[in-house]
């Protein structure tokens, strides 16, 4: 066992702190040390979190570095498990469980799945560089000095990748090639623009040249060497999938329970879609008599899809939708609105190929900063027909719903409030739960649509998204544990989920590149529905009116823990 003497010394001193029981004080010091070491061991993660002490460094991606991480995680589990949960306050009890879940997830990834041997995308420095370029947390000259430090370490990282990678799944390598091409453009072009604007172009040029050469060589190596021998299975298998639900997602549901709920939700949501679609069908197709719900829903969705943006106008449309959604939340008094800003931008090329949109909020340790709502345009090599299919999927009504999910009152609002929680508890802001974050965003869509935002068109698209959430969970499990094929997956998405061909193809890729992540939305949203139901039942039992805004504000006041922990903290 590695002794970690600095950590041991920290604990020895910490038990003398006043104002807490010895066990609580010991735990809090251990949690603080764990947070510190997690940030120190991953400078890229620290930058995202808003801790800029190591902005000029990249993590140790060598095999020995990963083995050290594994030994450290096992040591921390040993120390945490030595503290009995019933000896802690409820708040610390939750934080202990969160830390253990995260450590067990790390151990599973490093020791069992061994992503560092299988996933070339893990070694892509694009995000580490872009996070320094795109955020104005410090003067440009200071941030570019850190960029220079990271650029000079790119060859070392990619050399480690060559030494570590053995037999990745082919789709991992194909996606990595695409994303590394984006990183090459970032280093070669966007760094040049930023350096020119800051007046330090000549100073950065040698580091750019070093990183550019390393990236070009690595892309050639992936194409000529790694891709031909990329024969690994992207499916994780039933045992690993079950364990990931418990650790990565912090879910107490079994795979069987999730699949049963998802399949029932699919039927219930389609029934609600038919109820929303029929009046629109009568208005838009007065000469048609149709009784088949699927045909009615498809016809109405196709009609809605005729009004859609293109690559040149999708950002402007999302900006308009954001303003309207914010006004709607305020006028309906749904939840407290934060004052921190949010900006919409085109998704950088290095990040494309995994999702259509994402919310990129300032880290919980950042004292100020901008939240970005990034939208991905269609790739340049797509055919005209495929581009048209994409924007039929992401039509005006769907973009409005997407804006609710990613921005208001979805991820942007929730993450802003969670970041405000950082002064009280770093564990829950840094080791945040995707289950809570995505669950809230899906729940926010439903709440807005049922309150009337965007009318029946947006409501129908929101229900289509709810269908997609259920299908995501079905795909996730059946692909990774039951051998579902690509044609079967595409058929499920198109026939049962009314998805366009381009969206379905992209989702297949995403399902292959991740495991349990696609279940996050459905499991998280189910948790939010359960929390609201329990809160309404409690209010009724106590003879009190249910205050929706108060419920939302309390729900969002604990940081970003998994829903099962929120239920415990809310005493529901």
C-alpha cells in the first residue's frame, strides 16, 4: 500500500479542528485532501473546474502514471471505508457515498475496462487547449503562456498514447482521427489568431510547430498503424454495465428495472404524443381522415419540420429562443433565475462527432466566467440530403426545446446555481452527478412544455425528445449487453422514435463510444419525477399547498448530487 505521507500528515492535523466531532472532522479533511489530489493529478480537469494552478501542464498519461492513479484510488477507498457512515452527519454521509462511487468508478475504468489502453480519444489535448483560449478568466497573455506550456507537452502525451494503445474498437479510432483533425486545426489556426491578437505570435510559434508536428504524425500513425489493428469490441458486457450503473451513475436501479421503465415510458409517451398531435392534424390536414396514431404523429412532425434553420442561422435562432425561454420562466415563476451570463456559440470542430449540443459552464471553482451553449453544425463532408435530414430533426420547434434543455431553465440555470454552492461543499460541485444534471434538464423540458412554452409544436417535439430519452436507455443497455445490431438500433429510433436518418446514425455512433451515459437522461429524469411526486405527496399529507418554485429552489440548493441523495437530504 502506498503511504501517501502528505495525506497522512493532513489527517493527523485535521482531527484537532474545532466545531465538529472527530469522525466528521477526519472525514472533511480526507475529502479536502481527495479533492486537492484529484485536481493536482489532472491539470485539464482542474482547468475545467476553475482551479488554474496547473494550467501550463498536462496530466501524466504514461502507463506508470495510470498505475499510480489506480493505487491512489484504492488507498483513498481504504481510508473512506474505515469511517463508518453512521458516525457522520447526514451531509457528510452523502459526501462520503459520492466520493466512494467516484473512486470505484475510477478503479473500474483503470483496472477493468482499461480505457487508457483502448481509447485514443482519451489522449486528445484539444479541450485542454481550447479551455484556455475560450475563457477569459485571466489576461490573454497569461492564458497563452499556459497554452504554450501545454503545447510543448503534446509530443509526450502522444508518445504515451502510442505506447499504451492496444486493439481499440475501430469506431473509437475512426472518431479519434476525426477529432484529432479538429485539434490540429485548433493548434494551427485558432492559437495563431489568439496569439496575433495578444501580440505574442512569434513567442508561441515554436511551441505550435512542435505540437503541430506531433499531431500530424499521430494522425498518420492512427490511420496507417492503429486503425488496421483496431479490432476491439466496443460493447462493455452485462457485468461491467451493471457495475457502472452503481458507480458512474450512482443509481440504485438495476438494469432490468431501467429497461422495464424505459419500455413502459415509450408506450406512455407515444400515447401522449397522439393526444397533442390530433388537433394539429385536424387543422393542417382538414381533408384527411386518419385513425392510425403513428401516421398522425408522423404527418404532424413532418409538417413542423418544414420550418427549420440552417448552419448560418441556427445560432441566431437559439439566441431568440433563449430570450423567450428566460421571459417565460420569469413570468410563470418557475424557479429563481441566476444573474450569470450565457452565450451561444458554434461547437468547436475538435468536439464534434459525439453530441449535437452541450452546455459548457464555468467550473465550480471559477470566481467569474461565461457559460457557453454550443451547437454543432453539420460536417462539411455531409451530402445535401443528409444536411436536410439533420435540420428536419433540429427544426425551429426542436431547437426551442433544445435551448430549454441546454440553457433555460436546464443545464445553464442548474449549473449556475450549483456553482454558487461551491463555498459550502466542494465535493458535490466538483464530483457532480450527470444523473442529476441531465435528469433536471429533461425534467425542465417537460415542465416548460406542460406550462405552454412554445405551444403544441414545442410540446410535441418535447415529447419526441422524451421518446428519445427512453430509447436512449433501451439502446444503451441492449447494445452493450444484448448484442443489438446497427440495423436494429436504427429501426428502433426511426420507427418507434420518429427520428431522422442522420440523427439515428449519429446516435448509434454515440452509443458505441460510451456506456451507461445514454441511460443518464432517462434514469435521471425518472429520479426527478419521483422527487416531485414525493414532494407533492408530502405537502398533501401535511395539508399544505404545493409550491412549485419553492420545490425547484430547494431541489437545486444542494449542488449536483445524484437524485437518491437529494431525496435523503430533502427527507422525502
